[in-house]
DNA sequence: ACCGTGACGGCGG
DNA sequence: GCCGCCGCCACGG
């Protein structure tokens, strides 16, 4: 019997899959930028696409709050931007205003 | 297949 | 530091 699904994996699915995998690997207490994730997923210029994928991702349990904007800016979190800071703070990543403190040393991967 | 949208990024004013 | 502009990409209607 055929167990092979009728839908072949498109390049976009592969990308999205890699994005989610990369996000899941960000350690607690560390952060990665949308651009970093895009690079890890193999599309260095697709930071914007990463934001879209993460924003519409159905998978729960992934540390989306550890994905921030370039330069250490907090970035977005839908309408719960406030919770993003709270979640980061809960694992030791402090923020001030819209900035993640000690961004350079907390950035992942090194 | 075209077009608008967005949890972005970089540069300029 | 706060806009605005434009380039980049994947996705949905």
C-alpha cells in the first residue's frame, strides 16, 4: 500500500519547516532575530517571510517569543507584544522599552 | 497566474 | 529616536 502523501513538499514548505525547526532550537534565555532564522533556514533575505510564517504558525509550544527584530529590537508579537516581553523576562532575558538588554551576548547561535 | 499583505531589514531624513 | 521608502519572500484570495 502507498503511504506516500499525494502532496509533494514545495520549496516553501521546506522553508517553513526549517524556520519552525530553527525556532524550536533557540535555548531559553537566548534570542535570535527574524533575519537569523531566515539565514538558518537557508534564505538569508527572507526575514519578512519568517515573520509571516511565525505569525500564522499553528504549532504551539514553540518559543516564538525568542524571535526578535534586527539590532535587538523587541519586534512584534501580534496583539500580545506585552506578553512577549513578559515571557522573555520569565526566562531571564530582560528588556527595557522595546529593546532586549544584552542582545549581543544573548543572541543565538554564536 | 496576478496581487495585496505582513511578528522584517537597511538606509536616509 | 521616530518616521518613511523600498527591497525582499512566502502565502492566501
